[in-house]
C-alpha cells in the first residue's frame, strides 16, 4: 500500500508538472517570485480544467 501511494504521488507530480512549470514562467514574467511548490495548487487546478475540457462528451440516449 505504501509503494502504491508513493507511485501515485510521483505520477501526480509528473502529470501536473507541465501546467505548473508554464504557470511559473508566466507568473515570473509578472514579477511574482513563486517557486514550484507555490505554483503547484494553481497548476493542479489548471491541469484538471484542461483535462475536463478535452474529455469527450457522452450524451445519453435515454430520455
């Protein structure tokens, strides 16, 4: 169970890294000195929003 948790955390950090890194670049240009851990919560939100918006839409035929 511990190994699964550690692997899950590593996969989570790798999956959210691109959005977090791009936010660090953007916020750095605005003059905010945020590092990876400061930008991670916003990176998580952006990752979830991007994955939700790119997911296929299923329409139920029941009605």
